[in-house]
């Protein structure tokens, strides 16, 4: 028979004391950096340069502005530039090219809503206004630089083809023309942020650009609506660009049209900020 073993009682080990010593605090070994707008700008720059839609839309924009511009310049002679700037050939390409910037402006924001990646973006950057600000700044800089380079290149080549025919300054048309089409793209971005739908926002922007160019022909048939038709004719996008490029130099060379677009764009941006904070993702 086996002799029963005496029972032993093990005492529970005392719980460790996790309290820190007085006057000390825990320091994480992972470096913590306070985020700021620069981080959001870097993120948005990485996005816009790495997606195919940017390359395609900007590529088509350059093809239209430069290609059509040079074709028009080749069909002109020195006498055509006696009283007009050398950048006029770029105007004909911008009439179609502005649609590319409008499309890209919408896609910069609406594509993230379409794929659901906007949730990841707002998780990484909970301050939504910072994300929208970064998108607006990055897109505007990209659109303005590309537009100015395209218009300026057409002007330089046209000047070389018809050198000495004109003493008119054309640098202002480069800056104002690039600013106008870039603001159209920024307006499209703001509309895309409010509507959150690519097709809907692009359709709305195309209507905003095309309807004021077509509707005046019908409004002027009525005497009571003729004044409205005249104003709409003066301030629609094609005629605004025509004034900027001094095809029609009345009303300050497109300055009033540019100011109106700045006001409309600012209002749309304000609406985009308000809706961004009030709605769920």
C-alpha cells in the first residue's frame, strides 16, 4: 500500500505592482509626431500622381491644347498676329481641354467615395477639413502648372513661327487662361465632394459649362429675356476664355468673368466644407 502524501498548501504569488514610481510616467518607444497639413499634402500628392486617371486626363488635356494649338498656328500667317497675342491658338484647344480638368477635379474626390477608400483616409486623418484642403491645394497647383506650361508652349512656338509680327504682351493670357480653367477644375472638385458621385458631378459640371453657352440663343428670342441672355452670353466659359485671350477684349479682357468664377468657386468650396463635417462617410 502506498503511503498517502501529506498535502501541501502553496501560497499564491503576490500580484506584481504595476504602479509607477512617484513622479514618473510611461514613455512609448514609438515616436509620436503631431500631424499637420503638410502630411495631408504629401498624402494627396502621392495619390494624384500614382493613379492612372491623372495621367490619362492630363495627357489628353496636353494633347488637345498643344496639338490643336499648333495646328491652328500652322494655318495662320504673320498678319494675323498684328493686334492679338501669340497664345490665341491655345484658346481653341482649351475649349475642349477644360473638360479634362473638370473630369479630373471630380475624380480626385469622388473616386475615393466610389471605392470606399475615403473611410481609410478619414481614419488616418480624422480632421476632414484638412483632407479637403489638401485635395484642393494639390489639384489646383497641378492643374495651374500644366495649363500654364501648355498655353505658354503654344505661345512660344507660335511666336517662333511668326516672329516679329506682333509686339503685344501675351504673358497675362497665359496666367489668366491657366487660372480660369484651373478654377473650373477646383469648382468640379467641390461639386464632387458635395455630390459624392462621379457621373452625377461630371454631368452637373458639364451642364454648368455648356448650358450657359447654348441657352442665350433661345433667351434672345424674347424681348423680356434678352438682358438675361446677353449676360449669360458674356459670362459663359467659352466667351470668358475668348475675352481672356483677347479675341473679344471688351469688359476688361475677361477680368470680370474671372472674378465671377472665383466667387462661384469660393461659394462651392464653402458648401463642400459644411457638408463634409455634417454628413457621415
